[in-house]
C-alpha cells in the first residue's frame, strides 16, 4: 500500500480506508484532506475537476495519469516527486504524473 510506504519514508500519510472514507464522496475526501493539510494521491480524474470548479487552493493533489499503474511504479514515481520537488512546490498544486514526465499546476486552477 502506498500510504504505508509513505509512512515508512517518514511522511504523515493515511489511506482513505483508515479514515472510514473509502465509500465517501470525493468532495468529502478533499474536504478532509484540506482540513488536515494533506496531499491527495489518486488516479481519479474527478479530483482535479472538483478543485477547478470550486477554485480551491487546497488540498494539493498528485494525479497519476495515462497508464495502468502498479504499486511499484507509483512508488518509484512518488520517489522522484519527493526528491525532485520541495514541500512548498507541492503545496497548493496539482502534480500530474505520467510515465515520462511530471507537470505542475498551481491552485486555484483558472
């Protein structure tokens, strides 16, 4: 599980299941993440759409796109994100992670 790996790396990470949010609407997960100052890691395209519609500046989001990602690939790319960007660069941003590149958009989205 990616959340467990992040925790083992020293990050304060939690899976939605552990918060009893596994069946919650995406808006509830975003609200909880914003309240706790967390970053949402997902492949669900609804999350950036919801952030854009609400003009939200938080939570930050790491979105995995274009491909069927396995856990090892997600961890490898997250490692690149964590090593390559500062916490400030991740905060109030949507990071779109593809197999060959990482794009960063600041929140709120126009």
